[in-house]
């Protein structure tokens, strides 16, 4: 449908939104641009925010 830009964050649904996006874009990753945000840490099993994270390691992990 021409949509080629997705804005997401690892904290949306405690990683769940990115899991859905990954499945939806399977085989099409090179055709889209994905923007992400970072800063909040979370517990994915409880789906809740646990704090903040601004270290170089956390930023790299969030972008990957």
C-alpha cells in the first residue's frame, strides 16, 4: 500500500510491537525505514516499565 516508514520503540508493549513488526516485514526489511526510540527499560515478562537506560550498550541493543 506504499507505507515504507515505521516509527516504533522497544518499550511499546515491552518489545511486543517490534516482534509484530518483525513478522510483518519478513522478507521486506530492505524496502522500509524503521525509526526507534529508547530510554526506558522494561520487564518483557510482566510488560511493565522498570526504569531508564541511556548507556551506550542499551542504546545499541534498542536499535538492534
